[in-house]
């Protein structure tokens, strides 16, 4: 039982962490809460459904196309909506409201185009899980853990070793000084949206393959990712990953004692506990909230 | 090199800069002095594009090729251009208050100032924007100049005030430029460091650099400046050579209220 819950917790945590890392990267750099990250996740899953299940494209080509479209979708949101608001000197609160509006808009569009019923991509037949130290784990679940670990490693290398990553951290640290150093903050914002949305696209595809597609899936995942990011320390990408794994584990170990319907309640109770007693999160710094 | 014409800037009801005109000549150190609230830092912010002017014009003449950055030939009207566009024309500045990238190392702070290749994603992805030996060499060289060689890998937030000042100065110097603006480089800095900074400025001048300086320390200002512009209540009160300014009754009155 323990190892099974541990495995389930790690899988849930990996998905939440994919959502939270992209979201947190955008928040840290652009300094506003991008709730429309949710529909980007959902759309990636639906794009895969469209290309693979409806149009019959090769599975791997469909996956690549879905990820690329998710990345461009995130970029388009930034260029066509957020950038216009920034040019009008809109505050982060206005951007947050705009992101909510986009979330509702895109969720409704998915509903109109794909319908409210649950969709199945159907590439992976129900596989018999293999037993690992007393826990059952399916091949897809192994892929989820490996894919997220690889993406986190790549994200770490990008942020720490490349000049683009250093420039992103510089803009996150001080936008004005970055501009004085000749860094184009708008270009950096574009890259942050592309990278964050690419990771969101991978999350959407993995969730779409493991579970099913439904129009509200992005919003539910976004809420979990947001909770993970707050627990870990909002604005810190490693914190968001850590917080998300913690959330996944606590949620799954919680149902050892409580009915599984309480899973979401457990997540919010942890969120409230952190907001009350450690609002800066695990890795966040106290002054970051100022 | 730089001409400010009839600059005007108000913040609400406060007229920070009113019809301010002056010129910065090439290869000289020009000092902008004046009592607190005279509008000096606002003029700096207007020149570097951080605040937008209500009226007036700023003409900048980039005189030589600056690294990989684009450089215009003749005088360019830079009024209300974005800070990054102005920086990429060859203007570099130091802020009054410490503004390093606190979460980055000293080396990374300097690296980001060297060129504007940071946003070229494919170059980054293919490893073509490597931190080359040449770039590392120039970072080491500049850190030696400001006597901070051993702090290369320190996180900026862990440095002392004086050390931060020196790294910021190094960053401003390293940022490819033809024109350097320094806002109170020796404020709150100990006498030994003041001497180090004064020597650096004189060395830069010897290399034909053009520097515009704001400083309250008159001893420091008069020891390095070739030309002094005195501001009061947002306007240029008087300008001239340091010796003329020192004994100018208008300047004494502005400072001492006599």
C-alpha cells in the first residue's frame, strides 16, 4: 500500500510539477499570474486528439505538432493580449483578470469545438502494469516520470548555463536594469511564454494519454499547479517543482485515511496552511512578496 | 556627443526638469551638480529612456562602432526611445542606488552586459552563444580594474555596499558604449574606494571615453571633471570649467543659500 501510494504520489506530483514549473517561470519573469496557462495544457491534449484520433496522423508527428502548437498558442496569448496591456501600463491585477477571461474564453471554445463529452485519445491500450516493489506501475506512468525528469533537467540547464537563461533570471530580478544592459524584455517574455507553454503542452499530452480529455482539465490542473507553486515558493521554479511533488504525495497519502473524494480538499487545506504559516512557501524568500 | 534641448518633465504638480539645455562634449568628463531636488537624476532618467520627457529633445551622437551592437552614425534623436534601444546605441549607465541582479553571480552580472546575444534562442540551444574565453577574459580584466578579481563567483546579494558599487561600475564599463553615465559613483563609498574609482574614471578618460557624472562630493567632482554643469530647480544655472564654477557666486548661493 505504502509503495503504491508513493508511486501514485510521484506520478501526480510529476504532472503538477510540469504545470507549476511553466507557470512559475512565467510568473517569476513577467510578474503576473497567468491563469490562461490552464487552457494551453488542455489544448495540447485536444490538438493531439485532433491530429491523431480525428485526422489520423502518425502518433509521434501528432505529438510534436501538438507541442509546437501549444508553444505558439502561449506565445500568441502573450503577443496579442498581455503585450497590449503592458503597452497601456496595465497593472499585474489587470493582467490577472485578463488571464481569467482568457481561461474562460478558451475553455468555452474547446467546449464549442470538441463538445462537453469526455474524449479518449486511444493510442495506448490498457496496459497491464508491472509490479515494482509491491506497487503496480504502467509503462505510461514510467514515461511520465522520465519525461518530467528530463524536462526539469533541461530547464535547469537552460536557466543556469545558457545566456538566455541568465537573461531570463536577470529580467525576473530587475526589469529596468536588464533594459539598461540592452536586454530586450519583450523578447525575453516571448521566450518565457514559449518555454512555459511547451512544458504545459507536454503535461497536457501526458495527462490526455493517461486519463481522458475534458474541456475543464486545464483549469483543474492549473489549480493544482498553482497550489504546488505557492507551496514551493511562488516565483521559484525549483520551489514550484518541489511543492508540486509534495502536493502529489500528500494528496495520495491522504486517501490512505480519507475517502478519495477528499483529494482536492487535502490540496486546499495544505494551501491554506502554507498561506497562513509560511506564505513565502518552502523555497521563497520573505521579501519576494513585497 | 550628447545634446539636451529644452527638456521638460513634471511628476504630478512637481516640475522636476524645466527647459533644461546643455551639451556633453566627446572625450571629456562632464559633471552634473546641484543641490538635492535640482533634477539631476531625472535628467539621467530622461537620457537613458527610463522616464519619458514631456517636451524637449535629446540628440545622441554615437562616434564609433560598439561591439556587436548597432550604432548610428550621425546625431540620433533618442528622446523617449526605450532604455534597451538607447543602451544598444552605445550608452551605459550606473544608478544612484545599487541595482545589481541580486540572484546572479558577479560573473553573470557582467556577462549579461557584454552583448545582446542573450535572446537568440537557437544560438543558445545549439550552444553557439557559448560563454567564450574572450568574454571570460574581458570579465576578468574588468574585475581586476575594480580590484574585485576574487569575487567572480560570489552571488551579488552577498556583497557589501562598496563591493556592489564596484561591480556595478564594472558592469557599466563593460556594457559596450561610447557614452558612460554615472549617478553618484562614490556616494557612501569609503575614501580608499573613492580613490580607486577616481583613478578608473581618469583611466577611462585617457582612453578617450565620454563620461557624464552626477556627484555630490565636490572634492571628487572637481578632481576628475573637465566641465561642470550646475542645475537648480530643474534648470541649468551655470556651466563652465571646474575652477570657474568653484568660485562662481551663483553656485555658492545655490549650495549655501547665501
